[in-house]
């Protein structure tokens, strides 16, 4: 008779959200779908990082122009 040994499986690694800081005044974001660009006027009061959504996708932070 063949005996199978139980092997403990590791839980699949969950992807964590990118470690981003809070949205601050002066931050620039751009939509990867339509190209809309925005600049944040007021600091965000949230505890966690906020996603700014456009075209059903989170907008990407863009470096400030000098």
C-alpha cells in the first residue's frame, strides 16, 4: 500500500498596495488611458493612500515640472 505524506502548502503571497504617501497639495497625476492631467490643490486628510480614478483606472503620480 502506498502512503502519501501531507505537505504543508504556503499561503499564496498577497500583493500589497504600493507604498505611497498621502495625496498632498502640489502633487501631479496623469491618466494612462485618456491623458488627463491634474494637480492637487489641497492636502488629503485620509489615513491611507488615496487613489484618484479616471477612466475606471487609478491615475499615476507624475513628477512635478521644474
